[in-house]
C-alpha cells in the first residue's frame, strides 16, 4: 500500500496523519510509524469522509 499525508495536515506540521487507501484503509500517526496503523473497511472510511465534508458546509 502507498501511504500519503492527509490533506487536513498542514505542510509545516511535523505531526500529521498518513493514510493508505485500498479495500482496507489504514491510518497512522507519523510520530509513531512503528506502531500498528488503525484499520478501517473502505466503506466505513468513505462514510467518515462524507460526514466530515457535510459538517464543514
């Protein structure tokens, strides 16, 4: 899986969240990459992102 920085993490922030998306979405803290990432089924991850976007409107 390919990791990418969350778009909600600022460019200058040393503390950010990285995401690897696929059938299972993995989320990890860049300060603790050695720890296991949090896994989410893709369907649940997409529902989470949709809810966030709806809240911002």
